[in-house]
């Protein structure tokens, strides 16, 4: 492999599994047998062992080691003076795209300094607030991101909003004035609407909002979700997010409580009356967007029956001949085989069917296109109004697939339900002063370079780049960002090598120091005048330590702090008491005296709730929003 500056680079791959062997087939790697894994802990021993297996024409090289980087925080070390030849890059967004871009930049240049900004005090973006709580193996990627943030060449600054320069925000142009390059990795914080009649009814919500709520996103700390209004929920859309929501709704609350889901969400799930969840898609099973892994996990839930509903006229969608046509598309064939197995095991059926006592059901319903949502009848039997009313029914039209598109048949299907979650995609929001394509919900770009417009032949804006969903639109999984970020980082490194990056304002006076700048024209001085108080990685570490300690006491992976004011309070504390997460929380509503039930089953549930209360964001017997500072009370939203 060649680095952006042209030098040859060598890599050692530990293990000779499928990944290594695929590289070997491409001529990019050579296998060396006889090197044990134990030797890899010593760079000298491992390198000597590999050199001993090389042909005589390849001289052994002396290993070079670098001292381990010291942990870095925002103000944990004094501002460093500009280093000779050093250049600065700012990244807006601390999700996977932001961290992978920073990693690629650090590997591509020894002189680059990277500052990562985020509007929240907590980093990691969608990994922290979008990944399902019962998928901890996916969230383990934060360990790698923490290692990147620990580099002495990286700074993290949370609680910094990029906007129009008012109300405690900083503009894109102001950031560009303090850096050689600026990478926008803001992600997509909105969701697509269906734009159907009745979408404003209470009970019709966004799957993105529901996911953010049960994952503890501060923007939804005031939300309250009442899941006790009905037995049926409908999810419009059949992507992985839709299956995550279906799994959380169908799973027993006791099974998901030990994860990092918020205790307020656990309380709502314990009170949930939902027994049946429809996951509805416009097209057929061969066009479903969810992965086989997600569907298999859903089908393995204890006490949950998964049924596939194709509808009359589409029963051949999972026939043997249909599967045979997918013999050259293994991923889709595996998904189709699993759906066929579920279809044959539980039958197709139609609509709502009786459930055995204590059992829940998830219905993967295909060939249904939403038409409208109707309000439940008001008290007294009168028809409920659309405005301010509660959802009572979702109306769909049967479809068939023609040329890969869903075409309506004219047949209508009514599904009485108390909840509808739309899960039809995310949308990004434009930043002031940055070109934006609203149709594609992304910034117009070429290889990561932001363009003046989406028109063909548009020129790039020097020094301005993008990555992740802000670059390619809301698509792909976490690992998709690796190649995406590498492309953007390569563009930044190439432009720097070609000396085409614009010079930051005041660079002659040494003001291009980003967060390390000093003086009245520096970035820290600008933050001070705007009332912006950045939270560094050291502050985030205090929040994280508090969450881990509270979670351990409550038998959870984490007990997330969901209130923004409490997060800022924890991040601002100092002293040894905070290093192990023992900082006291801000004043919260006192827990009422516990009255134990004489019923053993109810008493066991009460004791479990008391244990969950140690997480400090749920107090049994009180409103689920009252235990967090700044949540509940006036201004809270009931879903």
C-alpha cells in the first residue's frame, strides 16, 4: 500500500483467517507460518520471527516503537504552541464518520492536529444514541474511538453548536478561519415524514424519536411514552431500525433492563399493553431492507411468534422458484429462505388473529402501502377529530410489485392500532453558509470535497469537506463509514500536500491553533464571548465513569444520564471523587416511601424497580419524567 505522500507502507496482520487469505489472493499480503500469537506482544520478537521466515532477498528491518499516547482531555494539558510544520483540521460531528476521518488523518500525516466538535457533551453520536441497547457488541466500537481521542494530537470539544453565530453558536465560516481544513460529519438528525392525513394524531410518531428516547438522548429527556393505550402497534418501514423498534416492543422488559436502556423506558415497557406489532412494507419480501441477522434475532425471541403475511395474490413471492432465481445473490437468498421458513411455520393468515395467553406476536406484513391514519372515536361514540385526537386505525392499500416498484391494487386494509411508528428514513439539516441538496438530503460533494452546488461541473470550496451521512445521505451501517471517511481524509491530505488549502485568517500571527489558540482573536476567546463552554474528553470521562458506576449498582451495563444540565454539571466537576464516578447527582425529587405489596409477584417487581432506581433516572411510583433535572413537569410531551 502507498501512503498519500507516496511512501510504501507495510502492515502485519495477526491471524490467517478468511480476511487475511482474501488479501493474499489479491497479491497484497504474504503468509508467514510459525509466528505464534504470544510473540505479538513483543514488537521486537514478532518482527524478528517474521524476518526469519522471509526470503534471503528481503533484509530484516529493525522495529520502531513509539511511546503510548497519554490520555487527552479538553483542558487536561496546557495549550501547545504551534509546532513546526503542524497544520490543523476541525471535524464537526463526533459520530463514527467523524472519528474514522480523524483516524485516517492521523495515520496519513504526522504533523496534523485534529479538533473534533459536537453539540452534545457526549461523543460517539449514533453509536450511543441510535444503536439498539441489546446490541452491546456493536457499541464496543466506542473503545476504538476512545483510543483515537486519547492521541495527543486530538482534541474533543462537546457542547459546541455550529449554527448561524447567534444564541451560543459558532458559524462554519468562523471555524474555517481557525483551521486549514474543516470536515462536516454532522449526520442526519431528522426523519422523513409520510405526509399522510392523520399523521398529526397522538400515537403517530417517528421511530427515530422513539429510539433516541429509550437510548437516553438529551433532546428527548422531556418525552413520555405511554405504551398502555392499546395492544397493537404498527411500524411503517422494514429496515433494521424498524426491526429494532419491533424487538424492543416485543421483548420482555426484564430481558432488556440490564442493558444501557434508560430506566424510564424500562418502566414504560413494563406497563406496556402491546402484544402485537406489525412491521409493514410497500413491496414484497424479496425487496425488504432489513438484514438476515436482524430478522433471525427477532425470530429467536422467547415468547414471541413471528408471522409473515404476504396477502392474497402474492403467495408465490416465497415459492421455491422465487428462491431459485436468487441463487447468485446469497445475502438476499438467505433472507428469503428465513422468511419462507417463518411463513411455513406460522402460516400467512391475515390481519389480527387471537394470541395465546402471555404470548406476543410480530407480523412482517408485505405489499401494504399506507393511505391515512384515522382517529379513535371520542367519548360518547362520536367520531374523533384529526386534530388533537388519538390514533385509532391505520388504513393501507394492497400492492403488487411491478418492475421493482409497488403498484396499488385498489384493495384497502384497515388495522386498528394505538401506535404507528414511521421508519422510512432519516434526513439531514442544512448548515448556514453550506451548500445543501434537499432532494438527496446531503451536501453536494465530490470525493469528500464540498461543491458550490449540486449542478454538474460545480467547483469545490477550498478547505471544506464532508463525511458520513452528511456526504452520501442516510444509508449504510457503521462500518460503511470507514471507506467513506478514508476517501474524505485522502482528499484533505492530497490538498494539503499540493498546498491548495486556504491559509487560515491570522495564520501569520500563529492564530491557526484551533482550540489551542491564545489571544483576543483565538477560537477560545470567541467561545467565551458567545457563552460557549466546551466539554472536553476529560469531562466526558467523568460522565462516563458516573454512568458506569451507577449502572453497576443497578445491575445494568450503563445508567445513562439523560438530562443535559446534569451532564454539564458532572463534566464540570473536579477532584478524585469524580474520577471513579462517585460524584453526587444534582438534587432530584425525593423517592416516596415504598409500600410493599402482599402479592409475591408484585413485590418482586417492586424490589426490581427499587434496584433500577439506583440509576437515578427513574423513581418507582412517580411520574417517569420527574426523576431527572429539567425533565417532566411543564413542557414535557406525552406520546
